[in-house]
């Protein structure tokens, strides 16, 4: 099949050039055009890969794609966690931290409901539920980690990530709309009296949230060097520890199996090591720039690559119910956030940002706060998303194994 493509599977340089170009163009479109910002650059990158592969321009499998899974993503994850200082998250985002737990609980409940309703219609749904639990608590990075843990069939992974991204994009619109809706403004506590926040920042500045969030920052050569060096070191050490611990920690029951996965999985170990280092050397990592930018760009390479094996026919055949599956989890997350706003002193804006942070990750939540003019919520939203990065894999591992044992 790959022999019939315009670019062959062994044309490594050309494949790298195409993937990187697609990621760069996706970022440019997201930051330049409002329509692209609303769709999100991640979805655009995925569509690039899907279209190029289905039109037989690039192959559906190649060593380049394996290298992205095996090397690019493990380096990106520590970079994205360099700002995940748990002490800072608790100190500066206590209210949003409370909102996070409502959103996370909603995701877990939604995963149980969705799996109960659809487990006899979608194969390996327990595995997919673990992946989506992690994804809708910490974002796409956690989806990648849980894919490596549960290893469902490739066609299910490809179809799920397509459904995931389109449901996520649709809910981004909902999160931004609800605080402007007259009924919700009447029945829920608000942080801001205006519907759009235009009195807080200029309309021109608020037009494109992606461009506003990713404004130019001062990054030195030393920042780049240390960011890359530390990320590679953490990935390498985690891999070595995982191999060793996988042969030492016993298996045999639910608890031991979970412990073995945590102790032997590279992604879990990277999370634990990075968060520990950030807590100990918080001043160093707080001053270290570039991790978010480089790590996010590497994640965009992943989104291009994940779209490549996704056959349009497979998506049409397998995605309809997966759309329902992702929708149930997302709506449960949203409902719990609305309940949280009613039973606590948290505002609707804070809850919508928590929902965004869990489903989309820290950058989309912070960008939403910027675009709406909710300036006092930008940093808490970002920190809330980082908490999702840290905890999402643990939620996903527990829920995945629980639902696999419960429904098979």
C-alpha cells in the first residue's frame, strides 16, 4: 500500500519535512485566522495528515511515525510539565483547583456511563475509556500516554482521536457561549458583568486567543539548551527505570497490575520525575523559558502523525458511535462543572475554564480566558490544566483497568 504513494515510506527526509511543515502551517493558521483558532490548530494538523495519507501523497506507515511516538512525544511531555509546580498551583489557583475536581469527577462518571451504554457495540471500549478519561482530564498529552499503556487496535485509536478532537472543538464553543447566554447569566454566579469581557481588554487583542497566548517571549540560547537537555535526560532515565521496575514489581491482581504499570511505564515515570524536580528546583524551572513553546510544537507533530493512518472509510464506519462515546464523557464533565458552580462559590466563568482545561489542556484554557477578557483567571486556568497533565494519567489508568474488569 505504501509503495503506491507519491512519497515512499523510506523517504525519511521528505516525510519529516512534510510533517514539520504541516505542524507549522497549522500553528500559523490558528494564530492568524479566527476560523482556524475556533477549530484549533490541533484539529487542522490532524486533518493535514489524514488528507495527505488518504490522497496517497504520503504513506500510512513509516519509521518516521514510529520515531514520533517513540522519541518526540517522550521528550515533549517533560517540557510541558516544567511549569507544573504543585506548590504554585495550590497557592495561586486554589479556587480553580476546586473547580478542577468537579470537572475530573464528571469525566470519570461520564466514562462509566458511556462504557456501560456502548461496551457491547464498540470493541475494546474499556481501553478507550481509560485513554479518554486521561484525555478529558489532562488533554492530548495524556491520551498519548494511555495509548501506550492500553495499546488498543490502531484503527480504534485513529478513529477515537478524530472523534475526540471534533467533540472537543464543539465543546470549546459551548464553554465560551454559556457565560454570554442570558439564562445562564441569570441563574449562575458570574465573575464579570459584561458578556464578552471587551471592557477588560481591547477587542482587537481578544480576537484571536491563540495568537494572544503565544505572543513572543524572551528565550535565550541557554534556555533552549537546558530545556532540551533536561527533557532528554528525564525521558532516558524514565525508560531505563521502567525496564528495570517492569521485571521487579510483581503482577497478579488489580492492585499489583496497576502498581506494575505505574512503576514500569515511561510516561508515568516522566510525570513523577518531572513534577518532583520542579517542586525541588522551582526557582530554576520558573525562570527556564521555552518548554511550553518547544513542547507544544512537538505535540503538533504528533497530531499530524496520528491523522496519517486514519482511513476516511474507517472513520465513517467506526466513528459515529465513538462520537457518541466522547460526547457522553464531555457532557458529563460539563454538567458536573455546572453543578459545581451551583453548590460552591465558584463562578460560571471559572467552571467553564476548568472544563476547558480538563478537556483541552492548559493552553486552550488560558487562551480562552485571554480571548474573553477574563484576565484574573488566565494564570489559574493555565495551572488548572497543568494539574490535569499531572493527574490525568493516574485517573486514566485506574478507570481503564476498572472498566476493563467490569465490562470485559
